[in-house]
C-alpha cells in the first residue's frame, strides 16, 4: 500500500510539473490586443439613429384658401430640428498588420424634420395673421465610405469619410397654421376666435454629399457559436450639402449613434 501511494504522489507531481512549469517564460508580457485579425474582409449589418440641428430658411408653398381668387403664397420657416433612424449592410477591408481599415456602408433611413416661423405672417384678406410649423418625413438611401485608424491595441478607433445620399420618397409633408388673436396662440376654449389649420405642402429634398468624423470601438464577440465576429458601437458628427436648396437654403448638422456587427469572411 505504501508503495502504491508513493507511485500516485510521484505521478501527480509529475503531471503538475508539466502543467505548472516554472521557467524564464513566467516573466513574458503578452499582447493586450484582443482583436486577432484572422481575416482581412468583414461583412455585416448595422443600425443607427441621429439627431440634427437645422439652420437656414425653408420655403414652402401653401394654398391660401378655397375662396375664388385665393392666391398660393409662400411660408418661410427657419431653423428647426430633425431626427431619424436607419439600417443597412456594411463591408470592411482590414489589411493584415495595418493600423488602417476601410469600411463601405449602405443605409436606408427614415428622417423627420421640422421648422417654424418666428414672426407672424399675414396675407391681405386671404389668411389670418398666423405663425406656421413645417413638418416632413422622407426616406433616404445612402452610402458612406470611411477610413478607420486604430488607436492603441484595445480596439479603439477614429474614423473619417464621405457620405452620399438621395431622397427616395417623401412620405409626409404638411404645414400647421396657428392663427393669432391679439397676439395669442390658439387655445382649446370653446368658441375661441383663433384656430389651427393643417395644410398639405411639399418639401423638395435634394441629394446630398457630406463628411463625417467620429470615434468607435471594435469588440470581439461570439454570437451564434462563431467567435470570429466584431461588434462596433460608434458616434460620428455629420455635415453635408443643403437638404433643400431652392428657392432658399435649408441645412443641418447631425450627431449619429450606431453599431455595426460583422463576421470575418
């Protein structure tokens, strides 16, 4: 029995020595980079949302009324805000051992924008003294080509690139006319002399070319049983040519938050 116990102890010690070896290798520092680039091409899908601050003046036409001789007149709201969200595929090329990557992303996006007048407008006998709110929603299709520069070894990156998008369909476009009485806006009191009227109108959205700059982070993920994947949240600041250019210029600067999931090809 004593011999058997001695053999077992020596065997355990031998295995332990193989697993927990002590040598000069104990002092090696391993790379902190978790992004092991096994592939140079990544294909995936992304989604994003944005908030925009509008500036400039939007000019829209409005039918002044239904009475004979009522003219079509123009309303010029300015400034305003916008928001939207979109989805689309993404393709990235990352050269092996390079600090630069290149991403091409497509996007189908729903966008809403609003603007209002700051000074009451009156049109002779055909319209009340009123202020106006313009609201419109449009579907855009776009492309973005960006260069990604790795910042350090943990996955942080900076990005900059070009954007191009075109309006596909204006799904809604209308104008609220808020009539004033003695300088007061419409109220919900019965019999109030002022009212709010909703008019259909049209916003002539334009194709746009722009720039974007921002930051993000690549994380290795293991969804669906495949470890060769990246998930990249990002934030970018975007500007472009005018949203509307005729007969007046109306534009915006937007901040976008999004994420792209990709798998190595």
